[in-house]
């Protein structure tokens, strides 16, 4: 069973999490093991990638943008992207991780 919560932004995150817990209780699936969501798994098509990046841009969060770019780079192949951009793979990986600090 997959439950997808298509919520709002950071301002509604706490409310969305509470709603998710309520749904789990109501559906009686408390003992179900939940796995982490990995967007990279689904970024296998140019249209999907375009929609993903559009949604992140619309949110306006620079940190989320860096994370999304990292997901896309991972999905498309970090080495291939680095080579296309004339970068070293390791430096591009460091740039596109959640720990990166935009300047």
C-alpha cells in the first residue's frame, strides 16, 4: 500500500505530518514498516524531472533547490553531468548535496 501525501509547503508541514499519523491510525496500519521516499527512483523521464524542478522553483526555497538538483544529478548520472559541464565529479557532487552552502 502506498499513501502519498501531497501537502503544502514548510508552513503546513507539522499539520501534514499530524494528518499522516491520523490516517495511519484510521487505516489500522500502525505496525506497517514505512520506507523512506527517494525521489531519485522516479526521476527517470524528462517530463517528470521538469515537473519536479518546476515545483521546487515555485516553492522558492534555495536549500530545496540544491537538494532537487542533487536528486536530478544522481538520477541522470553525476559523472555524466560533471563531464558535460567540464567539472570534476567530486566537486559537482559536493556542490549538489544537502550540506552545500549557496553563495
